[in-house]
C-alpha cells in the first residue's frame, strides 16, 4: 500500500511541556507528504507535492516549536469561529452584546477566532490504496470570553492520489497527489450561534533541491470573478467596488491585502459549485491551484495577502466577509445541534 501515516515528536517546547506529536501522511512511491500537529490547532505544517520529476514544498510554516509558539502570522491556521477581523472585538447577536479578546491591538480588532493553538484530538486515521486521511476534533464548552456558544469542530486532512476537483479525482488516474481539507462544525449548545470558518495558508514554490523560495515578483495569480471589498484603515469593510471578471495578474511589485466576494468558476458533476485561484511560477511553469466549494453557506469569500518578505502569498478561503459578526455578510447562524461543512483543496498542475 503506497500510503502510510507515521508520527514523530515536534519539540521540545520552550514552555517545558511534553513535545508535540507531528503526524506524517505520505505517499511512499512519489515522495509527496503532509504533516499535521493536532495538539496545536490541528495546524498543517508541511505540504510537499510533485509535478513531473520535481517535488515542491508549498507552505511557509514555522520550522521549530519556538517559531510555532511565537508565530503572529497565523501560518496555516484554522480560523474559527470567525476568520479575519471583528472591529473592537465587539458584536451584537440576538439582543446581546459580546466582547471578544482583542489580539490585533494596533488596529483595535479581534482577529482569526481562537482555535489556533488549541488542542485537537485525533478521532480517526485511515489509509487505503488511494489516500491517507486524518480527522481531528476540538470541543468548545462555551467558556471563551465573548463567545459563550459550545461547538464541536471537526477537521479532516487527506493526501489523495489523483488531482482533486471538489470531491472527485482525476479519471485518468494521475498518480500525483493533492490535498483536501474538509471541516464540519456542530452547534452543541442550547441556543443559536453565529459562525464562520477560514483557512490561512501561505503558499510558496521551493523545489526539493533548493534552499530558498521563489520570489512572489516572479509569479502571476489568476483570480475568479470577484467583487473587491473596500476596507478602511482598520481593515474593516465599508462597502464594495464594482464586479471584476476573472483575470490573471502579474504580482511583480504588487502589494495585496485584499478581500473579495467571489463567483464560481465551475460546477462539479455532482452539482456543487466551486471556485479556483491559480498561482503560477514563471520560473518553472508549475501552477498551484487552490479550490474552494462555493454556494449557500460555503466558501464564497477570499483574501489574498503578500507579506513584506516577498517569498510567499496567503490565499485564504473564507465562508464569510471580514467583520461578518457585525455586517452579517456570509455569516452562518446554527440552530442547536445543527451542523455545517465545507471543502478546500490544493493541487499542482
């Protein structure tokens, strides 16, 4: 069986706690793999996929426990129960005012929820001839300041043989692997609760024989049809710009920190709509494709961000707009014991 799951310690931690455990999901024949740290926010730390004869390390992520604990860029973080920002950390929901901890103090915002860094439990591991899969769960008792709503968040990472198109695989039987990220959340409380989900990967192109990542200035990005969100100096929405058709944009000397409401780029045979954002390396011609399920309650928003050190770019699928707890744009309201879910995928082409 070409797929396997193994573990290794990721430590020691500077806090003196026991080393974290890193799970490695690997295709032993192609050399492709992902690594996940369940005990630290179920963070996906490494993603290595093959195109032709070359392996590419595709994620910028902390290389050590110290870097993981001190990371302020939310590299590969799962963003829940809200992605992006809530102004002042304050929101109003069904007759009550709530105040979240502000963790972006210089802009006076709460940012990216609170499950990043929290311990998830591994509830399932599965290996077959066509995939390796790990599923993790985080249970929240409603005891976080500003969010007294219990939930069970489940996240699954899959390394799958064959290029992924939403739920299916390449009928041609391509042996190259792809990544699929799926989430499901259940409202385990007795009252309705607001929620939104996002993922915050920083993508790069680093060939296995090289030490440094390719500059973003040597890449182009193809975006789906979209409506840019107007943001103020606190990065809070104030409106929308005019709709822009799908387009390919060079990234040389371009600075992005932009939110979009996106349109589907296609429909899967099962009827589900999806959108794909394509990042192309001009050096190698390799295309990295980030797909997101769209439609009611799915990933209808996208943020793209180019950090100051221009060797990676954040491409962040979101189910809701920035400050959705206040503006309601894309916000999902879960009834007690109701669930919602969605899927993201990454592949090379």
